[in-house]
C-alpha cells in the first residue's frame, strides 16, 4: 500500500474518532434541542477544529446519567 493511502486512512479515522468524542461529550451535557444541533453540526462541519471547540467551550450544564 502506498504511504499516501495509509496517511489518508489514518487521518480519516482520526477525524471520525474526534467527531464521535465530541458527540459523546455533548450527550453528557444538558442542552436544548437547538443548541445540541448547533454544537453537533459544529463538531461535524469543522472536521479538525470542531470537536476541540465543542469540548473546550463546555456548552450547557453537566448532566449526570
């Protein structure tokens, strides 16, 4: 396999893992429907910076499951 293909695959896996991490983080926060959609879309639309922005901004209040 060429190195370019391996690097693209690793990058894609990393981006997907960060998006799932942000979505699972949002599940633990108490947010309204519109706020949850906004923060979730931010995490998905900005593939590399979005999850960092979502987690760093700490939207909503903490909700114990």
